[in-house]
RNA sequence: GGGGUUGUGGUCUAGUUUGGAAUGAUACCAGCCUCGGGCGCUGGUGACCGCCGGUUCAAAUCCGGCCAGCCCCA
C-alpha cells in the first residue's frame, strides 16, 4: 500500500498546506514547471479550467458592450515612465529587452507588466470627441513581472494569464459605475461559479494600484488563514488621461480630460480554487467551473465488455444531450479502481460507476467527489433531472462549506495586543478600526506581518471610534491579514 | 531581501560519509490474464547522475561557480 500512495497526493492538507498545494497542482495534471524560474506550463486540464473562467467572464463583458482586442507585449521605456508613480511602482519587476540579435537596441523595451501606458498612448489618438466615448476594451493576454524569490504556481509567477480591461469615459460618475459593475462581475464569477466567498471593498492608499485614484478589490481567505486578492477594479480618475493627453471635445465645444478605469483578474483564481476546495485526495472542482462534470467509469469482465461499453456510450450521449459536460473513461489499460483514484485527484465533481449489475437493475451508482458519498438513482425518464439536482447540490454545498470557514475566520478585534496574538496564533482576517494614517498601517505591517487587505464597503465609521494602533479617532473598518 | 533544503531512466528512489561496473520500485513496450477501489505473471526498452569547470590514474561521490524546485522568515 505504501507504494500506491506515491501515485496520489501523499501529504495531508492540514499537515503541510504548502507541500499539499504543490502536489495537487502537479498530480492533478494542471501544470508542469518550465526551465526558467517562476514560469509554469499550463497543461490541457489546467488550461480548460482557465478557458471556462474566461468564457464566463467574457460573456458578461460582452453583454455590457465591452470589446476584446489585442496589444503587443513590448512597451518603450519612454512610455512606461510617463506616469511617474505608476512607473516607480512597477519598475523593480519589469523584464527588459535590450538586444535584437547581435544589435543593442537604442531604446530599451519593457515586457508588459500591465498595459495602461501603451493602451493610453494609443487611446489618445483614437479619442477626439465625446462621440468616441465610452471606449470599453478588454485584453486577454499575459503579463510579466519578475518574481525573484518565492514563486508559487498560479499564485505568484513571473508570467501569468489574465484579462486587463481599460475603459475611457466622459464623466467621473460613469467611470465610478464602471468600476463597480466590473467588481460585481468578478464577484458573481468567484462566488457563483468558483464557489468562493469574498469580501468586497477598497484598498488602502498604500495597497492601491499605483497611479489609480482608488482601487476596489475582492479578497478571499485561504485555508491557512492568509488572504488572497482575487480581482481588482481601479478608478484611474484623470491620473492617466492627463500625462497621456486623452482629451475629448465636449458638446459644449470645450476640451476635457477623460475619466478612466482599469481592472483585471488572473489565473490566480485557479490557485484559490485549488486551495479552498481541495482535500487530502486532491482537487475538488465545483460543477459550474469543472471541465468535466461527470465521468463515467465502466466496470466489466471481458465477456460483458460490449454490453457495458455500449450502455456507457449511450449514457454519455444522453447526459451530453442534456447539456452536461461528461467524459467516458474507456481506457482499457487501467482497472476501474485505478480510474477512481485518477479522477478523484483531478477533482471531477460526480462519477458514475457503471457495471453489468447496474444495467440489469436499471440503476446508476453515483459518487460525489466533495462528500465521497455513494448513492443510487433509478435509470428512468427522470434520471437526468436527478443528476442535475445533485450537481446543483454539490455546487451549493461547496459554497456553503467555504462560507462557513470564511465566516469563522473573520475575527472582530479592538485591542492591538490581542490582534498581535491572534495573528501569531493562526492568522485569519482581523476586522478592526483604523485612523487612515499610513504610519499606523506600516507599523502594524512591521510588527505583525499583516497589512490592510480591504476596507469593506459599508458604513465608513467604525462602531468603535479609535484606531487599533494609535487610539486616535478612527475613520474606517478594515481587515488586516497576512497575504499571499 | 535573509536563511534552510533538495536535484540520480517519464515518476519515486538506493548509492555520496570512506572516489573504483549506477540499486530497486513504478511507468513504458510485447505476450498472457481480466476489472465493483491504484490486479497478477513472463520477457524487454529506457540514465548527458541538474549544468559548467577543477582535483584525480579514476568523480553521481571531493572542491568551486551557476541553474532550477521546495520550505521558513522579512
């Protein structure tokens, strides 16, 4: 038995969370490592999950008149440095192209860490009048930010897949609405498809996107108590339109600087998906995002081979026609037991074990991945509905389970020493009050390792009116946590 | 940024202390067997021992540099 264990995940999630995570991402067949530090290869199964995320979000964006386009990956240094704060925020992690073949380039080219500067230099040419607005573009691409130390697949890589949206508006109000609309899209994707609860709110000045007026964010809590930023949506105000001269002629024949937003979500979401739902056997995928929702494993002795395979094919067709993503595992080189384990590591939400016994009894044996529960349903005209109900149930109970953990992990704290103690013990989200001064934020960071992850939307004033650190009058309810 | 640790067929691994023909399992291939939780039997294929250099008659093993993975701390 000890030999067998090496095939699957060998570390318990509770015992060594980091090691467990790296085993799951590789053993579930999501990624492989590249020869270059910090870069990973997304294998077909991992890419399918990304494609599903992409499809869901893409549909939402198109429904509100966002269009997809593509931008080149190289940005001249002069452009990148046009907005100063923005440039200084990114420059430590920019990769540079300095040569073409044997020739040294006259101007160094940055490999995009994000595309604001390039996009906006072009937008300024496209936008002349209020009739050109709003401009709402989205780019599915990758961004590169050099991660010298500590990389983790999906969570922190030197290159990551994402989408970056960039919009230009006539008014402040329009930009503000856009920021919140996009945040709402993200939240819907994350909660209703990925089954991960989030906290919605603002970033502090220190943590906001460099160059933005303000940043809104969705933060989730991982099983080890650390926070993971799931997606962000920024109001750029006129901070970029001024240096990039994005101006339009209004109805009143006067020149105005435009109001802008940018927003992004990356394959980090896949990392969160793994961490939040996985167990000691491997991945567990919510049905709404799973590339395969149901896997059929046929079980037969040689003499029954054709009967069972025929029936499996028929079942696959029926489920497929019913709108479900289904896979028939008819590989002959593996035994059924081997396949059970294989699909469990990969996290398929529902499995059907189909043998002669079930065919004769007109029954289906179903096994839930999340609860490992085994159940039988009758293979009558209602079986498709029964299966859909079960999948729905899996989706809901996964969100419920994650929500219970989420709620448990938020602790209200009013005393600084208590906060330090809590953060030392087991991390988690510390909900407390803050005066709004960056000094207090930095002190807490230095002393505890935690920073302000999110200032939740809601009443601005805290129910206690003094800052956790300096005891002066407080402005905000905030959540402190250690972060990925 | 600081520290620790690891690198040997596709995968996991013995061997490294004390230099002298690279161990085993699994996977893979061929044949047989057949499946209700990682089947079994027989035979076979597969190794730049992470990379570069040094010491030596001789290096997986000793020395130096580099690359990559993982972990902990900031």
